[in-house]
């Protein structure tokens, strides 16, 4: 154990977050996300939800200030086009509270999201059961 590290951050996840460089991306996949078949590196955080993982990661992980949208969500499909996932608002509140910006999120079509996730440095497999709870974060630089 270390001081100041959220307890949800496992030793494997802290190693991955430290290995990542500027511009690398990490996925927080929901419970239905095909983490094992898509991820180059997969960290399992079963039993934990997307919002609590996002909050813990963002306490350690700067978002990329050099891109317009360093946070990306899997967009709803045509079948669910009228669905407004509540979890998106929770994610927005967390990002806004832990960054000093009002960031706009990018919405990526499902299969394009999968393609992007395949190139991500790592995937965190969560136990989140909300629909469309998949999120990608682009790492920024540490300046202090």
C-alpha cells in the first residue's frame, strides 16, 4: 500500500499508468466490453463501476491538454439513438471536478470505438453494468 493512491488502483494498474506516455490512451470498459479480445494489456477491476474507476484514475492521470477532446465515449447505436445514458453525466461531473476545465467529450461510433480501443495502451475491465459506459482517456504531460 502507498499513501495517496486510491485503494481501487491495483499494483498492476499503477504500473500501467506510470508506463504510459503523453498521447497514450487507456480504456475503461463496461462489464459487456470485449476487453480480453481487444486489449493489448487488460487490468481486471471486476466489482467496481466506471465512475469510481474514472475518479481514481483521474486523480493520478493528467488529460492531454494539446487535443480538443481527450475524453471519448462509445456513442449509442442507431437502435438506441434516443437513449441518453445517465452515466455520461456522471462521467462529465467527475472529469469537470478533477480537471479545471469544462471539457467536451468526443462520441465515437461503436465499431470505430472498438478499433480505437485496440490501439489503446491498456483496457481496464470493470464490472459496470450501465449501457454505453465505455470511455477512453488520452494521457497528457506531467509538468510539476
